[in-house]
């Protein structure tokens, strides 16, 4: 599995945990996020770059993103372009 797919999966899992009690948990959606990571691989910041088009889902995602706490499986290289572009699709 490519590292980018691992990153997508880790972020999706963390978001699903954070969205457990929100309208987004039961909705079908696809969004693109921008994610900045620290030198140790932990998330510094995550933002909704391309919304789902569902106002309730987008609101829930925006509320959850500051609490994302996953780390990359490996320490990122110093020259890694940021932000990372991550597509997240709900699994309904």
C-alpha cells in the first residue's frame, strides 16, 4: 500500500471516530482536505479544501478537523510538499 493511501486511511479512521455523533457519520460524502504535518509526522493542521456540498456534513467536518490527531506511519522528509492533499470518502 502506498504511503499516501495509508495516510488517507488513517485520516478517514480518525475522522470517523470524531464524527461518531454527527450528521456526517450517516451521510455519503466525498471531500478533499489539506493537511499540514509536523516534522515528527503528527498533524499540525487540517482544513476542508473541497467541501461535500452538504452543509450539515461540511459543518461537522469543519468542527472535527481541529481535533484530528493521527500521525503519519513514517517521519516525513524535510522537503515534503505541504499541505498534503487528502481525499476522504465516507463508506456508506
